[in-house]
C-alpha cells in the first residue's frame, strides 16, 4: 500500500515538472502507458490468490485514479498557462480609441453639380440628360459648327467606332447636344399634343418656354493642371418669345453670387465668338476679397442662341429667341474650395477627397 502511495506521489511530481503538453504525455506513459508502472502492477495480479487479488486490485485502481486526477489537473494547468500567454501577447489596450470604419461622402465635383442643379432648379430650370457617345449631327452640325471647324479635328475630339464616314460617332465634347435633344423632343411633344403635324416645318405657334440645364461628363484630347481628357460641363438654355441678353446677365449673375455665397461678386461679359450663339460673350468673375481679389477669372461662355440653332430645334427664329451658356463645374469647384490643380479631383487619393466630406 505504501508502495502505491509512493508511485502516486512520484507521478504527481513528474507531472508537475512537465512544462509542455508533449512532456506531460511522456510522463504519463511512464505510469499509465502499456509498459507503465500501474500497468505492470495490474499484470502482476494474475499470480495472486483470489482474496489478495481483490484487495490489491482495489488499491491499484485507487492509485490509478489518483494518478489520472493529477494528470488531468496538470493538463488543465498547462492549458490555462498557454491561454494566459496568448492573451498577454494579444492584449488590447482598452484605453485607446476604437478603430472605426470611415464614412464615405460625395466627390467635390458631385457636390458642385448638386449645388448647380439646386440653384437653377429654384429658377425653374429642368435637368436634361443624354448619351455620352454622341452623333456628329447633335454634337456639331445642329449647333451651327461647320465641317471645317477646328473642334472636329482628331486633335480635339475622341472619335469612336460606329456611325459612318460622313456622320461619325464621338465622345461628346460638350453637353450642348443634350440641349438640342431636349428642345427637339419638347417641340415634337407639344406639336403632337396640340394636333400639329410633325413634318419638318418650323413651328411658330404658341408653346411653353424651354428652360433647361444639361450637366454631365465630356471628353476632349487635353490634359494639364487646369484641363483633363474627361471633365464636366453644365450647359444652360432658355428659349421663349422675348428672352434677351438682359435675362442672361440677370440669371447668370444671380447664379454666381448664390453659388459663391457672395452678393458683392462682380461679373463682366466680354465679347467673344461661338458658332452656336450670336452675339457671344465670355463671362468673367472678380472676387472683392480673398487670395483672388482683383483678378478676372473666366468661368463660362454665353450668348443669344444663333437663329440656325433655333431652326435645328424645329422652331421659327422669327418668333422664338433665347440664350445659352456653358460652364465648367470642375473649375467652379477649384475656385470654391481653393484647389489649384484639376488633376487632384481624379487621382482617387482618399486623403484629398476626405476633406470634402
């Protein structure tokens, strides 16, 4: 009996010396394995008398249970120690601020486009949309741009497959084609609604005014700090029976002062030339204060819609007249936020774009 107690104590001591699960299993084999101390004692029971076998067998089983209890206790201790070491290695400093997923936001140019649409929407302008792959007729011909105009050159325009040699398809160079498409559809629907034949003749009857802006992406072969091969434009059109240059000056002046939130902003309309307007003017603005104070900055082109363009809308230029303008939302965004390089808007740098959230 004393021998069995000594075996249990020896096993417990051996288990305590084991520092890893592998060492513990090796120590276990010395006592509970096929050739272990307890196994050998169990084999020796066969040679004992029946009564002694019962007594000795019970004692051996009790010793075995003691060894197994010591083994399980050591296993749990090693597992707990390993867990503590892992927790120590992967400890979290709960006093540090948490890492949160960043919130997204609209692109600064998108913010500008939304602002433009809201301002002109308050003046009663609709928003027109149209295809970015445009036909030669809508992009150039309908806008009174002759075939020998420089804008039709491959150096200025991205031509794409489709169309024909005389009427190729291209990535639109401005959003003015959307004005023509909207006006043509507007006139056609009005004539159909009022029983007037859509036969190619010019319409001179009564009709609601056409008041629309056309924001969107445009494409030209151009790239530097203030130009990009893909950029945004917003064209505006107002056609009616007595829409004059005076209305143009009032509408665009009110827009610029509202957009820049500066009632003292000064505008000037400088004579220029565009094929689709006559007379035409470049629009410059001057800030009364700030880093750009005193400088004239060009922000748009404008003018009275050319009679030929009115005809291409299906309207009689003897009765209908209007104005048009075109501006670059990208440039307005640069001025509003003080950005000096247009390319920053399209580099996709989150550090830059996150400033506008």
